[in-house]
C-alpha cells in the first residue's frame, strides 16, 4: 500500500505541472522518475516515452501507466494514471470558466505567449539531456537527422514512428535480436 500511496502522491504532483503536452513533461518525468526516485533509468524512460508517443492517448499518461505498472503492477498503473490526470482535470475545469471571460485581455494573451516560450525551452532541454542515452553511434545520428527532417517537412508523427519502428525491426532482425 505504501507503493500505491507514493505513486499517487508523485503523479498527482507531476500532474499539477502538466503544461505543454507530453514533450514538455519529459524533463519533469526524468527528474522525478530517473534522478530522484530511481524507478527508471534514462533508457527505460525513453522506451516508455517512445511507446507512449506511438500508442493512442496522452504521452505523459501513457508513461505514468507504464511506470505505475513497472513499479506496482496493475493497481500501480491505475493509480499513477488516475493521479496524473486528476490535478490537470481540476485545474482545467477551474480555469476554463475564468479564461473564457478574459482571453481577449492583452495581459492574459501575453502570459500565454510566455508559457509557449517556456514549453519550447523545456522540450529543447529534454532533448539535450536525453541525447547521450538515445544517440549512441553514427547511425543513430543519421536516423535523428532523417526523423527531424521528416517532422520539419510536415510528415505525420504516425508516419515517422511507423517508418522508424520498421527500420528498428529490420535492423534488429539483421543483428540477430529475438
């Protein structure tokens, strides 16, 4: 029961700061789950993040579900998922009414501009932090450049993920992975 309470507290706290979507959550998830709690290592977090990116649903919720399951089984997965979405649900419902009244206010619009800038910075920081655990050789760099080029060119995330899942599968088979 201690693990379940711990999962609930941590993922509720993470959920309180769920601004900017899954990519913006990566630094927070990394700090809490890898550095502080040591429930995951960078590689496992990237695996969960990659799976979360390529499966239906919100990336951070998927990562919470995988982490909760890894840490405390099915009940852990359910607890982490519910805890993560509870705070944003409360915040969104509370802010929806208020913001609808003030969205035209120039100060509110400027505040959102600032938030968007911070989200971009958080994503860039996450890329820099995770680079060493994700990019290990020259072929990884080539794949990164191709994937980035595809993303910038407007390819769907689904297409990019499918292409590189296929490449990973083919390379894995050639290297004798089972």
